C-alpha cells in the first residue's frame, strides 16, 4: 500500500505520466480494486499519444462504482489498442 500511496503522489504531481498511470492500474488490479484500476488504465490510454484517439473523453467522468458495462468498455478499448499496435508490451500487460 505504501507503493500505491507513493505512486498516487507522483500522479498528482504529473497526472499524465504514463508510467505512473500504468503502475497504478496494475497495482490496483493486484489489490482486486477493479474499478479504481480501470480509472488509472483508462487515464493511461487517454494520455498515450498512440491511443488517445480511441479513448472517448466522456468516459473519463464515469462514476467509479462497479459496473459490468465499464469493464466491457475497458476490454474493448484495450483490445482495439492491441490491434493498433500488437508489439506494445504495455498494452498486453493491461
């Protein structure tokens, strides 16, 4: 949890830091905090120069309560990202 707290401080300092957003998404996934993980992973996608065009801005304000449709949208977006750039290891990590 201390690592997550440190990464959250780093994210506050630079909200578009791709490494931090990805690490927060993975960390929250490991903690089984799916909705929070999706928030950070969506932020990673939204701020990434290669994938920002597939991440609709209106999803950034989606309520953070668990919702199966949000999970499906996340899966669809990252599947599309992996098809756009199959050699990007970060997309496959997500």
